[in-house]
């Protein structure tokens, strides 16, 4: 029943390949990745989808790319990502780091709801997730300014990197696909030419056989020896 959860690497690769095959321009796909990355790295956990849909009303990005990319921040990765953002913001603001951020946020790790609970016990998963999000917001109140400053800086850098990476990746991938299709078309044409050449050789060989047979039938039967010495009329042996 849950066999499709056994290979997350293959599922991610399949999802990424699906994004590269979307019928949209490289610019729109890259903008979607940038918006999703920016929103995903801000401390707005729980509001990502709403914010992405709102911003994409004004930014011509692809929703099918932006929404999945935003899930780079989830209950399993929020603690290390936001702790890193906080440290960047504290460095920029010159914070003394008196708040025991590591202890507060490390405690959140022990309360992260198991993702498998979503499939085995969804009735208890969402209340636990809601409780965890409340603890998350309470933990962020003490570090809100360094967290927001660091998150905006990190999110901006990551969004630019996501745009550039996605744009050139789509261009490179589509160029490779185009070259592969061109090679396949070339091979198909070569096969047609070889088939036509073999067919022509067969026809030529058949024509030569027919010509030889025709050439062998042209001379009629020669005169029988002694026929010219016999008088005309019926002859009996």
C-alpha cells in the first residue's frame, strides 16, 4: 500500500524531471523557483502557500514550481534553517546572542510530528502539528528581529541562486533534449537511406538476373545438320 514511499530519492528525481518538462518558458519556471525559495526561507511557516499565491498574482512565475520549492522548509528542516538564519541576522545586527536559541530550538526537534503519522494516524497528526507550530511561534518571539533580518538576507541570496540555477538548468536540459531528438531524427533518416539503398541494390540485382535470362533466350534454335541436303516435303525416318 505504501510502496511509493520507499524511494523518496526517485520520487524527488521524478518530480524534478516533471518540472523540467513543464510547458512554460525558462524565465517563468525560474521565477517560480525564486519565489518559492524566498517564501520558503522566511519564518512564515504555515502561510507559505497563501503568500506564494498572493505574490504570483503580481509576479509572472510558475505556480507548479513555486509551491513545491517552498517545502524546502518543513517541520523536519525548520530548526536548522531558521537557526542558521538567526545566526546570520545576529551577526548583521551585532546581537550578543544572550538568548539561548540553541536550547529553545533544540527542544522543538523532540516535538516535531512524525511525517509517517500523516499516513498512519492523520487524526492525531494535525493536532500535534498545530501544537508544534504554536511552540515554534513562541520560540521565534525572543529572536524575531535577528531571525527576520537573517531570513530576508538568506532568502534573497537563495532566491537569486534558485533563479539562475533553474533558468540555466532548464535551458541546458531542453538543449540536450533537442540535440537528442535531432540525433534520433538523423539516425532515423540514416535508417531510411540504408533501407532505400538495400532495396535499390535488390532491385538492381533482380534486374540483372532478368537481363541475363532474357539474353540467354534471344538466340533461336540453329539449323539441324543435314537439313539443307534434304528435299522439301515430308520426311519419314
